[in-house]
């Protein structure tokens, strides 16, 4: 399963946010493939389309799609040199697909800041520097190894060294590896290095409880926004403290509490949706009377691969798929009406699944 790692300096609110994530957590019976680990929180991806399909089909059961947040505690200045949990931390972060970087944007005299003052930009740079230093180490080692092999004049290795040098230059200029413009082939060349600064990042700006309804006027959030905009990254303002309280509530209590706070939806939901997007994920649906269910795929997957997410047999024995877009089905009201309108399509092996497709697979066993 795809994973987003939660990082940040000590005392910025990571554990508080992570508590909210596990509290709100998904029912694990529905997700037998997810990791069972205290540092992993499985969350359901909120999706209004799934609610609408449930309303239309009235199934016995509805199952949202899910993904994982990993708590990566222990990053301090010097981690790349082995301070704190150092290398262990860095090894964990190599395994995630995207990074959620929690930044402290709340003032509270009772809670010490590691550097003595609230300084979102400084905090971000401290963490980013550790990631950059770790990547420099990986890249330089790789360059040394490749150079030794280069003596034979192999073109492939020459290209590899060229790509590595470009990445190294960026890192030495304090720029993340993801800022280097690389073709898909070039990206493939350095994939094995699992560079930390290659991963997409989302900043979670942790604001005070009193400011959740109006985060735009928080000067710290603005600083984070400016920095993120320059990097092309997203910012989700959130109050970890408030999210912890929201996560304990359900149904109407939750709705009332959100209204009191002046929020449309929980910050956690916004964070989940933003992380899902950041990972480049699409959702398709299956909609039977037994079960209406959302499934996660990567953008660009073809129908057999998408079927394989449900079961490997579906991929192996794939014949074709019946597909209707969510919008068409919602407007039609029933599958039969959608069919009469000619909106139910038969698609084959080469069909690239679209976000929001409602699919029924035909396959050989
Ligand atoms: P971590 O070290 O990054 O995991 O930070 P914690 O989640 O343990 O938070 C450190 C302290 O800050 C705890 O005492 C939290 O209760 C507090 N804290 C976290 N978020 C907020 C917030 O939004 N407002 C305030 N006032 N305190 C917070």
C-alpha cells in the first residue's frame, strides 16, 4: 500500500496529529493488506461520490479506500550525521511514497521550541537540510561507484553519471532532487537510490486551537505558504490539538463540533485528500448490492491492472470491463437508465481507467 510519512522537528505536534490519525483510523477488518504497526495509521479516504453511490445502490456494506500514514519520529538537526535516531529515521523515510512535513505555527509558552522561538521557515530548512545531506551522501557514493565502471566507456553509465552530477549540483545549492528537471528515463536511472528529497512534500501548518477558523491571518502560515509556493508544494493548515478532539467524536456530535469551530470538514479530511492527490492517486468504484466500494489506483493504470487491485485473478483472467463514469451514473440514477442512455461502455485491455469510473469486470477463472 502507498504510504505518506509524517516528519517534523520535536514539539511541533506530530504525535498529536498522529494520535488523531489513529483515532479516526479505518476498521482494519476491511483492509487486511495494511501494515499492523504502532507507527502506522490506516485512514479511510473521504469521498462524496462513495456516499452518493451508497444512496443510489443501497448496498449491504460500503467500504472506502484507504492509505497509510507512517509516524517518523526522531528527526533532529544532525540526523544525517547520526544524531538522535539519525540513520534509523532516514531508513524509515526512504520507504514512504510522500512526505507530510508538520510545521509549528502555534505559540504556547508552555511548550518549548527546540530552537527557542517559533520559526517555521527555520524549522523547514533544518529538516530539509538533513534530507539534503543524506541525499548528497547517497549520490556521491553512487557517483564513485559508477565512475569506476565508466572506464569501459559504457554510454549508459556515462548518462547515469551525468544525471547524478546534475542532482548533486542541485543538492549543493540547497535544492531538493525533485527540483531537477529529469525525463522519465532519467528518473528511472536514479530510482534505486530512493532519494529523500525526490519524494513529493506537503506541509501541514499546525496552528493554535483559537485560529482554526481563520488560518489565513496567521503570519506563520503565510510564511509557510510563501516557501511552499516557491517549491510548488501544497500547504494544509490544521490544528493537531483540535483534530485530536474531533477524532474522538462521531456522527452528529462531530458535525456540531465542526460547526461550532466554523469548519466545513475536519482538517484531517483535508490532509488525507491532499496527501492522496499528492501521491498521484485515482479512485474507481465497484457498485453491487452486496458492496459498494472505492479502490485506489495510480494515475495511468490500465483496466486489467486496476482489476488486479481487487484480486490477482481479476488481472490474470481479465476479459473486459463495463464502465460508466460516476457523473453519468449519478445523473441517470440507476445502472439501467445509464445503459439506455448509452453511457455504459465495454472497455478492453488497453483502457486507461479514469478517476471516478464505476467498473464491473468480466474475467475467466
Ligand atoms: P511532537 O514532538 O512533534 O510529536 O509534538 P507533540 O505532538 O508531542 O506536541 C508537543 C506539545 O505541543 C504537546 O504538549 C501538545 O499537546 C502540544 N501541541 C500540539 N499541537 C498543539 C496546538 O495546536 N496548540 C497547542 N497549544 N499545543 C499543541
